[in-house]
C-alpha cells in the first residue's frame, strides 16, 4: 500500500509537471508549471516528491529485492528536483544599473525582421508606454 | 511590448513565428542594452555565450522606468497579474 502510494506521489507529480508544460488557461500557466515558474519554492511539489520517496524507502522493509530499483529511481527523481529547485536554478548576485524613476537607456538594436529599432528617452514620447521582457534566449 | 534576448534576428524570427506572436523581438547580441541595465548573465552554466537575466521592465510614455521584475532563479518569471498590477499603477499615476 505504501509502495503504491509512493509510486503515485513521485511519478504522478513528475508526470503532472511535464504534462502541464505548454498547457495554459487564459494565458496563465497550468498549476504544476505555474508552481515551477512562479513560486520561489514549489513546496507542494517538493513535499509530494520527497514524501513519496520516503514512503518508498519505508515500503522496502520485508519487501522483495525487485522493488529496490524502483525505489532507487524514486529517490533519484526526488533528489534531482530538490537539487534543481534549491541550488542549480538560482541565479548569481547581480547589481542593476537602473532604478525605478530612471530613464530607460537609449538603444539601437535589430529586430526580428532584421530592421533596426531605436529608442531614446529624451526624444521618443510617442506611445503609451512599453513593457520589455528580457529572456534567456536560444529557445 | 518587446521581447529582448542575445539571439540573432533570424533565431528571434523563428521563435516569434513558432509562438505566433505579434510583438517585436529585439536582438542584443553584444549585450549592449543588457550592460546598460546591469542584467548580463556572464558565463551561464550550460551556455556558450553571455545571456540576459530574466527581467521585465515597464517604461512609461516619457521613457522613465516604472517597474522592474527580476527573477531569483531562472525558473521564475513575472506572473501576468503582477504585470497587469504594475501597468494599472502606471496608468493611474499618469491620469492623476
């Protein structure tokens, strides 16, 4: 019973996160993906994975050896996700060169159509405002 | 709304087409704008070039920065409701 529950918790959570990628409602990320991209620590996902792995370990008592590689896989999956969330995904310290209230820096850059776009806070007062989204790229 | 990365224009164009997006994608291959803002991620693990720290910046009609979102981890992005709240605050400020 504990073994079945541990399978559901660990692999169910993993499948939920993976299957939620790309899914969205009203432009919002689906729940599990939302936890991954909006929460500093996705506690419920982590608790489910770690709890499932611990249950798997508990279920090994008096169990047949064939269960061991499955529980080892559960522990591996839980450990990888905990390491990724708690350590690997953290960005280094940085210091912004701008603050709220400053002029956005002037630039001239090529756009996706290979034509230049430029901006200069001193000269360009022609629209309602702009939202810049800086992303890591190479997608 | 503009999306900015260090990708060359043709890579941005492919992403834009795949997302069926209509916004402008800017290319900053030498991290010039990133350096002016202080959001260049040097030697990121698993990448061969410097890239941008995930960041969102709201700029008003006068070209002044009104809101900055920075991620602590590269998993995280600004939530749509955070962005809308910032836009509403900026609009309310401009009206008053």
